[in-house]
C-alpha cells in the first residue's frame, strides 16, 4: 500500500536530476558568454596594467573569473530547484492524481479502510508517471541548442581574438582619460586639418589654411595664407600675373589731399604761405570729422 511513496521518491530523484542538467547547461552557457566578453574587452590588458604581479599567470585569470561568476549566477538562477513541489507538478501533469496524491501523502502514516483504499488507487496511477514527462522537452532542447551556440561563439572568438578584441591603443587612451593623465591644455596643431580648397574665399566657407584666392580686392586676388612657424599675422601676396603698379603720392598731408581740392588747384595751393597752408590743413581736418 505504500508503493506510491517509493514511486514518488524515484520520480522526485529523476526530476531533480534533470534540473541539475539544466543547471549545468546554464553554467556552460553563462561561462561561454562571459569568457567571450572578456576576450573582446581584452581583460588581460587591464590585468597587466593594474595587476603587474599576481600569484597565477595573467592568462589564466579570465577563464577562472568567468567560471566563478558563472557558478554564482547559475546558483542564483536555480536556487529554488530543491524547493519545487514535485507532488503539485505530478498532479498538474497527470489529472487523475489531482488531490489524490496530496491526500495520500498527507495521510501516509495513517491506516484505515478509506486511507488504505486511496493509497492503493494512487499506487496504481503512479505506475505511468515518468520523471522525463514532468519537465517539458522543449525546454531542455532549447537549452541545449542555446548552449551549443554560445560554446561555438566562444571557441570562434577565442581562436580569432585579433578580429574581435578592442585594440590596446584604444584601451590605453581610455585608461588615460579615466586616470586623469590626458592633458589637453597643450598646443594643438591645426595646420594639418583637412582643407576644402575649392570653397576657400568663394562663398565664405572653407578653411583659411590652404591655397590662394581667399579675398578679391579691386579685381585682384590677394593671398592671405597663414604659414605655420612664421611670425604672428599673415603674409599678403598678389596672385595675379602682373605686379600692382602703385603711384607714389605727394608728401603733403593725407587729410588735405583727401579733401575736395582738385588737381587743378593743387599748384595754386603749393604757392600759399606756410600760415595759409596750416589754416587750409586745419579746415580740411575739421571737415573730415563731420
């Protein structure tokens, strides 16, 4: 009459064994993911940078660390496996045992006509119960496929790390930035910046460092190119084929020459006395201020 208890024990053991298989699959999958990530982020570079002296070789630390973290995460994922109510799972899977199995188990120490009859019925119904039917096959198959994919990815990345690892110079720059070693207060070389010489001086766009034709003054193209390593300012050059022909102005004050005096009156002006010239000069200056 207590045969159902032996069958229940066997079923519980078989069910928990399959849950342990899922635990192992999760452990392997998590380890594969973590180890692949450690390879991609080049964890060995950081370990060599911040842990120059270790008790074990640096190359062994990433896989050991991945295994340690994978074990912790797998334990957290399956921490309730041992507390699963196998009786409820059996009753949900086999409706004929619904409530009967719980009642017989609760009264397993009792012995009377009704309880003994119930135990006999439950024992007969338990013969068809199989631990493999308590866990969905699709769940196990999906776990196996996912684990195989993750293992294949890890193996592929570990065999070709140079194609997926972050370059060490990039990691070095990032480390310097976080460590505060990057100094951006120094001189910046701006002469090597890309130049769009086609738009220089044409539509007000482009870079001032480049070829001539920055400005056009009175129909002549003026080169205002800045040359690195020279004195402050710029060197003005005429880019036309002929040199500019400049007319040397007279030695008379510019303000006077800039007044309304015509060329015809210039010779007359030069015949004036110094006092008259000074008065005319002051008058021209005052007029220019208006």
